[in-house]
C-alpha cells in the first residue's frame, strides 16, 4: 500500500487519533435509582419542567428556548461487572421521577489530544458527563410532548470512529434542529473500542462471550428499540425514524443498515463522510483480542477476573495495545449473526433494501489528519511521485485545471480524499442502487470553514453542525453564509426524515444517484445539482488503482 493510499484509508476512519495520549481519567458514579430519583415527585413545578413517562419510569426534563430537553436518559442497564462484554441488558424500572437535566456518562476513552489544530477546531475535548461503563444513555430534544403530533424522530450516531467521542459534545446538541424542523432529535451514547468490540470467543473465551465483538452495535439496536417504544411519549412517530452520523457515526450507520435485528426500527439513513464497506474479520479481531488479554496477563479462561477489573485497567490496556500496533483498532466484528455479512461488500444489505439513503463526503475530508500546512508545490510533487511513480505530473495537472488557486496543502487533502473515501462513497451508492428498491442521494460538501483563516478548506466535519441547523463555534464563525448553508442542509435533513426525499424549496432539484446519470448535490455558496461532479478526477483514480471494495 502506498503512502497516499494509506492516508486515504486513515482519512475514512475516526476524527481524532487520541489513542496514544496519556489516559487522563474522569471519575463518575454509575447511575443508581437512589441517586437520580427526584425528591420533588409531589412538588408542583412550573413550565420550566416537564415530566414524561417512559417504559422504565418517569423522567423530568427542562425547557430552554422553547425546546424540551431530557439529558442522560438511560435506555439500558450499566455494562459494568457481569454485564461487561455482554449484550445490553434491560433496565430495572424505577419509582418516582428521574431528573434528566444534564448529560450522562460516556463510554471510557482517552481524552482528545488538543495539541492538534483540528481537535481544537471541533472542540473534541469537551466530552461532558464523566466516564463510566454506565454509558447507555441518550439525550432527547423535542418541541412538545402529548400534543397529538407525530413528528419525525431523528437519531444521530456520534463520530469518533468506533473508539472515542460522545453525543454530549456541543456540536451534537439537538435543540436547533428540533426548533427548525419541528422534529424530535435523539442523540445516544454507547460502548466504544474494547468495551464494545473485543472478539473474546475467538481469543479463547467461553461461548457466553460470543457477542463481545458486536456489543456496541447491539447497544444501537437496543437504543432504537427504546425509541420505538417511547417515541410517542416525546411527541414523535416511531414509524418515521431517521438514523444518521458523520465519520464514525456514518460507519455505525453503514453497519446498522446491515444488522438484521435493527430491521424495521428505522426508515431512512444518512452517511456523512463515514462510508464503511467492510467490518473487521474474526481472524484479525481475534489476534487483537489475544494481544489485549496477554497485556492484561490473563487468558480467555479468566473472564470472571476480567469482568471484576476496574474499567481504568481495561482502558490502560487498550491504549497500550493500540499504541504497539499502529493502525489497529477495536471495531465491529463479522460475527456471522448480529453482523452476518460485510455491510456493503460485495453488495448493499438486502435487509435494509427499502430504506432510502443519503451518502456524502467533503471536498477536503482528509485535511483532518494533515498538518503540513506549509507544503509547497515541490513538496506536493514529491509526495505524489512517491505514491504514484511517473504519474505525479499528470495527477497534479488535472487538479490544477480544476483548482488553480488552492494551496498545495488543500490539493493534497483533496487527492487523499478522492483516492479513498470518495470512491467508497461512489461504491456504496452504486451498490445501494443495484438493489432496485429505495433510492440513494449523493452530495459533496464544498463550503469551507472560515476557521484558522480558511486553511482547512471543506474539512472533515464541516457539515456536522449544519445538519443540526447549528452554526455555533469556530467551524462556522456565526457568519450569515454559514446560516444560509445550515438552512439548506438541515432543510434537506428534515425533508428526508419526513418523506425519504431530501428535496425542499431552498435547494435545486436533487435527483437520486444512478451509475448512468451520477446525479448529486454540491453544497457550496452556489449550491447546485450536478451530474458526475468532478467526473474526470473520478475516472483518473479508477484508472490508477482499483476502487475500494471493487469486488462483485
């Protein structure tokens, strides 16, 4: 694999490579009924508070800006102790009213390394709520409850690959979208990395642990079952559920589309810069799990000991294993049951054939991992020539035809994105179309972030806030043109959640993708519909090397 190919693969993964950072651990007590059930059960409260009865008990939320917010609502039991590495377990119903005013704990993880400009740009260190294995909780944002309306329910899976992040981040707050679209927004947390994707059975553990390699995906199914059972109580329609995510959230969306146990629990899906064609094989995941157990000083027969260890010890071990094997990660396993086949290889999953999709990438997605901001034209030529000997002149000439004024740094980012992630987007859309059932809509995000004097371009994650109809933070600079983009993008999101079609009055006609027409939307200052957008660049990369997942 060439350097440029390798970067292309990495660019399709998680947003911040924090695994090598020192583990600074936040303490958080697990949720317990005695800690969370409010003593105010019989006290009359005014319009600032709202109580909703769920299938597990009553929860109280707060009203802010006209939107009801319920944060840290549990949807399954703690995953600690005997529940560690097991499928998500049912909650024990509680009496009284559980106060849900603030975020719940997130899955154990190493905090983001904010020495990188990109990590600071996306505020990836602001993961509130503390850390705990009692992390199966969600946040709900809704305009109203018990008003007889059946609003679309929009469920967002957070980014961070399969190993870090949470939906407690300011960029994932759902109140702007709920207000803009009159929809219910749900943002869940779930198990990550070795806590959710450790293939223990193939590393010698008893059959009781056969779901350890897919537990994090099973969390998402449990979450969607909770949404099905409780959506109406929060003003939503359980028969109109959209799932989506960017980066790692897109990879989770790609995976859940191929998960039979999730069939019927969602009805539209969108993948933003997170196309995943294949999951980890049992062989590869078993080898990594074996290293994990060896690092702990146990074998597969010692699982009771492992379940009794503090989670901090597991996180420390996970960090050491990943640091010793660059590029390795703990992610969903092709177990043959929960995930019976690779999600989109060699074909799109038939189990979700009737679910329409949106699939996207950003123009300079790969800039998230590149820090050679002072790259000059000679340096760019050296990089391309090293990866594609004898072809650098023609490759660079084609990009300069399209982008004469782009910095060499951004041209490099486009090349890496085009050679890898963008071709995966095309492959995913083609395979979805081949099912001849529900449509796939494709877009490219080309509006650049103004942050850091625009040096990042349309970098990975630029279209996260706009999907939430939010322009807060440095990514957007609270600019009028950013708000215009949020209106267009969130408008498409709400239309798609409502009908399965993203068209609305604020954008040109957006037709479904097909290998013949290659229709797509370009989100930019001059948002426009195009056929085979940048087709000559696509063809060039296909001639240079086979597309990702080019089988079947």
